[in-house]
């Protein structure tokens, strides 16, 4: 349980200028625009040993695709050598890759999965 309140984010200081007649003018703070996080695509790579049905099940389970979409992605992986399973912020993409690799290792398959930045 936290004992202290979290610190408030640091805002740029207010700037004060004085006019020629001595009056003070206070400028307003401008909100900083935060860039959206860079997206990463989760890519599965083809191999000759992992069963196609296992790849479909993994895509359904970890990427929330229906059976038809998962089959289409699996065929793209099989025919092109790799296929994009989803696009996520970096941290989520890394988690998805780790989940897929762990499931493949647990099932005894050499399935490979990587995360690449979207350009």
C-alpha cells in the first residue's frame, strides 16, 4: 500500500513579463503534446516443423483472431515465410512475442516470433 501520493507532473513554469508602464503580464502555460507510442508488429516466421494447426491455435489464443482470420495469417506465414499477427505498442508486442515463444517451447515446437517497429 502506498504511503505517499504520487508526485504531480512537472509543468513548465509560468513566465511573467512587465510592460513599460510597470504592469505585469502573465503568460499561460501551453500543454505539451505527447507523441503516440511507436507501434510494433508481431511477426511469426515459417519453419518446416511446427504444425499448421498449432500456428492457427496460437494466433487465435494470443491475438484474438477468429478461425478464418487465423487460418489466413497461417497461410501467409507458410507461403511468404512470415506474417504479421498484430500491431501493438512496443511493450505489448514484446509480451505477445514472449507468450507465443513460451507456448511453442512448452508444446515442443520451434516456432519463431519477433517484434518489428512499424515504419
